[in-house]
C-alpha cells in the first residue's frame, strides 16, 4: 500500500494512488540534507545475503560498474538475473513501513522480470514519504533488476529505505556505492530512452528519476511530458511535475498545456495543476474552465474547481452556471461541483439556483443535489415547496 502525508481530496488521493508505484514529494528550498549511510568500498548494513561489492573501482561510472556486475554474475552461474544497487539523494525521505510495528526485514526476489520486496514476517508492507512539513532531501537506495537472458537493459526499478534491511537469498545484488544525482539521473534517462514500448518499466523509470533531488529530474519530466511518447507515459511525467507543487512546476504545466491537443493529456495536466498551492493554479483552472475549446476538458477543470472551495472558485462556478452561453453539460458539471463544496457554501448556492435560475435543467439538478445533502436547510426548502411557501 502507498500513502502520502499530504492533504489531498478523496478524488485527488484516489487518482494519485492509481498513478503511483511509490511517491516522491517536492523538497523545501534550503532544507538540510540527511547524512549518507554508505562510504566508498563498504557494503552498507541494509543489504544482506548474496551481496557483492563492485564500488571500489576509482572513477568508474555507474554503467561500468553495472558492466562489471554483469560479468561477475555470469561467471558465478546460478541464473542470469542480478540486482544492482546504489545510493543517491532523494527529494524527500523515503519510508518503507511495517504494518504492525517492528518487523524482521525484507526479502527481495524476482518474479516475471519484476522486483518483489516482501516483509519477511507478514508478506506485506507500506510505502510512505514525508509530507510538506518534512521535505528534507535524504539518502535513499536505488535498486535495478537486470536479466541478460531477457534483454540488455533495466528490467525493473525500485527504491530502498536505507533505514530498513533487505535480504537477497536467491538473486545476487551488486553494490555500486554512492552515486551523484546527475550521473544517476543520466543513467536512468539513457535506460528510459532505450525503451520503446514497455509501459511498465517506462513508468517505474519516470518515478525513479522524479525521486531525484536537483534540476536534472525536472528537465527530464518536462521533456517527457511534452515529448512524442504515448499519452499514458506522458501523463505519468505530468503527474510528477504537478507533485512538486511549486511555482516552477506550475509554469511548466501551463507551458505544456498551451501546446497540447490531446484531451486525455490535457485532463492529466488539469489534475496536476490542481495539486499546486500556488494562487495562479486556481486562476489557470478558471481560465481553462471558461476558455478551452473542448467541453469535456472544461468539465474536468470545473470538477477540480469544486474541490478547491476558494472564493475565486465559488465565483467561477456561479458564473458558469449563470452564463447564457454555457453548454448544458458544462452547467450540469458546475452544479455538481457546487454540491461538492462545504455545506455552508453549497446548500445556500443550490437553494438559490433551485429558486431562481432561468434554466429548468439547472433547477432540477440543484434540487437533486439538495436532496442528497441531508442538510436541515435543504429539508426546510423542500417543506416550503410542498407547503407552497416558496415562490
């Protein structure tokens, strides 16, 4: 299970959980970095079992160390698959937690070219990251799976919480040491570029790169989000841009949106925009809700305006419902969005729409959502209608 210590609405959290393999949140500017847990030439304590050290070669790149690991694994026999692991600086603290208190460590293996990490005591674990109140770039482990019999490139990727322990009893792991983020990002980007149509691995590589602290990861995400990859791959990059939540992320999303033609990709950009706490994010949602050529896309923006509940959002929703030139489908979505506001805002607005809006369909929708609210003021409104007290 994956969870985030960050305030998201129910729908936003559901979409985030669907999108994520694990999470990596934005770092706070100027945050202090946590201390590394490894030194050159040492196998770290969090790796146990069939662990081999190939970190000692002076000046060797990640790629050369993996080449050495590939050679050593082939000589050792016992199967072609092997892991490579190294330390990098994550954008925030990465946690792998036991469900029920302290556990016995994790068993790491493979199945169908995928990495399997299981709590040895219970077979399950959860993954979390620190939320905005604890955004501190921290060391984390990168775990790569290779199987030369099934392809030359990376087969799967996962992150390791280096405060836990991982046992490799079947498939060996080769320790590469500590990697600078620029080199790590470059290596993973090369792996990404070499893949053509394996959506699962592409998704995990996007997550792995997005987890890196530093500007290179942002540049990769922007390039991927705006690039020629299939829409589903681009949508993953868009999600991780929005996950940063800062002004630069919003600027990147607005730039990508302005050039985008694919409706599904536009909807993902809208979702990413609404993750931002920047004031301009609401203004952009309002602009899209009123101006995008596609009614379907505008409806998506209207939905997220209803989740925001700010004064600007409330006014925008009312304007859309009242506008004579708004399509009926967009008005229906705006009435629904109003119904999702806190009751102290939604119920009075719905009553007003039910009483006075010029559109019969809008009045019907407002009455329907009032009936779903269970609010005493809505009940009083219905009593007045039945008793013919309401004009």
